[in-house]
C-alpha cells in the first residue's frame, strides 16, 4: 500500500491533515494549505492531475 500524500506538496498524512477527492475514478489527497491552489489556481495542478481541463465556471451574479 502506498503512502498517502498531498498531490501538490507531497507532505504525508503524518505531517498534515489531508482531504480526499476523486478524479477520473481515482482517490487523490490534498492538504488544507494546498486546497486554495486547487480552487483558485487549478492550472498549477494540471501536470499533477493528467487529463484535468481548465474551463471557467459559470457564476450567476
């Protein structure tokens, strides 16, 4: 079994709390410090999540 690590900073679950997400049927993990990157700058994670497409979200204001 592989060690659970943040997909961005690679810290382990023994170093920081991790949140689980799924992408293309696979479980991935991200820490709270890297979560804003996934939300606000997802283009920085494209290489770490192969197949991820960046499209603007439709927001009603």
